[in-house]
C-alpha cells in the first residue's frame, strides 16, 4: 500500500501546532488503514474543548472528502464526546477548520472545501484554541462606532470597501492608502 508522505507530514505538523497551542493531542495510527474501525486523523483536547479532526491538505485544488469519511468522523465524534472538525491546509496557507455541517456538499454526497472558502470562512488555529475570535469588517466597524449599522449603511459600507479594493487591484491606490481610508 503506497504511503502519502506529504499527507503524513502535514498531519504531524498539525499535531505539533495543536500541541504548541496547549492541546493534548495524538495522531491516530494510519487512521482507517490500521484498524477495521474508521478513526479520525487527530484527536485533541485542552480540558474544555475536545476535537476529532479529519485532516486534508492540497497544493491549491479543492479538497474533497467522501460522504463515508465525514459520516465516520461524525459517528466517532458523537461516541467519543468530541466535536467533529475537518482540518484543511493549502500550500502557503495555514490550517483552517470546519464543522462538517458548514462544508459544501456536492450532488454526489461528498464534501468540498475550496481554498478561498477556507481563508474566508474557516476557523484558524488560534480561534479553534480559544485564543482569538474572527471578527468581520462590519463587526469591527460597528464596535469602533459603538453602534450597529442599519441595512442601508451596511450596503454603503460594503460598496465603499469594494471600491477601495478595486482601486488597489487597479493600481490607482496603494494598500497603505486604502488602509488609511478605512481607519
């Protein structure tokens, strides 16, 4: 049976990163290949949160998991008392985590995570470890103003940010100028 050296290396990297974040962590031996029972790739707990993680990595193509892999992860998690998470890592990016219910499901019943989706919507390791919380631009603006924006203001703010980003993409505005305009 051929081994997946890069996948193994990525799993070991995830174990080390979780350990550095304060989790007690273990990597399942060869996951499902070493036993008749399907096991998650990684188990991690910090005394408050317990995770069963199916880890996948890719150079940049979307990551796919079979419906059976995800069902086995959820089943194990429920019986073990852990939260199921799908951990994805794309080359030159960090690890991002998803609850299986938050992943896109294909017509064939498989699960897919695109790189853009991981970066935009995934939970990063500090957030998974409870060390930070992702805040949207709208939430940050509302917190800075001390008040919530109305829907019309939300649309105006989104359009203003889009115009700034487009100006940066067009080269008519530097990143620093755009950042200054947002502050």
